[in-house]
C-alpha cells in the first residue's frame, strides 16, 4: 500500500506523450515546422524573457595579469535592474580576433570555481574540484573565454547567503520566488547567457561568428536550453547534465533550479537538444555519475545520434563516457571545440 506514490508517478511518466518529439523522417518542411513550434513553446515554458533589453553598458572593473592569461572582471547590463558580472579570460599571446567560449559553472562557489580563483577572487592552483577550472583550461588552449556569474551563485546571491559559506547558493529561494512570479530560474539564466553572447560579439578581439559554450551540471542544463534557442552558439559541450528528465530530474533529488513547468509534456531532453541540429554538440558523462544515470544519458544520445544521422551530420554529435563520477573530464571535449570553432 505504501508504494502507491511510486506507482502513481510511474503511471504519469508512462502516460507522457511529448507534444514536440523529434520527427523521425528527413522532411525539410516537417522539421522546420517542428523547430519553429517547439522553440516557441520552449521559450514560453522557460517564461523569463523580457520584451527588450537596453544598452549593454559594459565596463571593466579590474584586470590581472596571470601567468597563463589576462583576467578581467567585467560587468554588463541584463534585464532592467539586473547587472551580470563575469570574468573575461584572454590568452596572453592573442594578436588577432579569436573564437570565444562561454563557460558556465555548475553548483558551487560560482564563476571563481572554474576560473582558477578562490571564492575571495584570489589566484590559486588550477584543477581543483569537480569542475577542474575548465574555463581557464580553455583559455590556455587559445580561446577568449567569458565566465558569467549565474543567478543564485557567488556574487549574485541574496545578501544573507553571502554571509555564509562560499558554496551556499540562493538557488532554492530565488527559484521559488521566480515560480511564484511566473518565471523560472532556468529561463533567467538562459537569457543571461544570451546577453553574454551579445557582450562577446561587441568585442573586437572575438570572432563573433565563432562562439561556442561549455558547461557542467546546472551550467550544462542552462546551455542545453540556450543552445536550443540561440543559433549563435556554433558548438556546445554539455558535461554531467544531458540525460532524460525521467531518469534524472524526475527520479533523483535535484536543486529546484532544474524544474521548468510543462516542459516534460512538451519534450524529453533529447527533443530539447535536437533543436541544436545540425550544429556540433558534445555530451560528456561519468560512468558513475549518481545524479545523471548513464542509462538515461545513453537513451538521450541514441535519439540524438539517429536525428543527426537522418541529416547526414552524425560527425557533429559525440558522447564521451569516462571512468568517474559527476565531474568535468575534457578528454575529447576540448578537442571537439577546437575542431569546430577554429576552422
């Protein structure tokens, strides 16, 4: 009797028929109609897009010369009343415009955790933690890298949370507040990444048509939705996030920032990621990741691979399953970004 709740939700999962499941045949008109309708519905589900933005009003707050690269703390305007701080990492040997990467951190101390900094913004050794400073690594590989601070982390927390540990996020309260106001945390973060693309395209040091992205965990989820909606991202790496809603978000305890009302009835994760087609897409997954199970990752990838095959683009989608848990790997993903963005 006490298992009724488990069976109730299993029935809900089984009854779900995604409205915008990917087409299974190569029909140009069908795919175009699907893409247009699905993107419109997804944007509505995310529910956090202002009608328009004002000027970027970008400014540089500070600059530090590090051994591997130059590090600028910059700020630019998002939605009215919202400023987006970010670290801009610039290779020391940069002499001409270069491809750029937007790097999005997962849960933790925020942007410092992937840029080789302590929570107090002091330089430290690279490679610490589950995120392994992948933003700094990408800069050392020749990319201009922008690391925007996502809402709820680091510098963008409620003041009361800033008085606690660096890893104390404001995700739960902010996410719940946004839901009460008809918005979603995922949607706010997506539109902030879109604004970050605007900023990168304003920089003369960046090749504006060669911008990619890489994110892990919550950062990967943010990029999943962003890449689905914004074709300015020419190549995307999602680490420790691409799976199925059924096997991960709906089955395992996750932060409230992962939940988007109605999205599961509209499409599975593979259908969201299918909106990236035919742009290059790379998924990275630890074999022992306990919050994004490998069975769901493989299910998602198989559906994506079939779709890319239909359009003769199977060389543009890859999955790297590595030995380990919920963490950045980089074994093939860095090379993937170099391959597609440095052509």
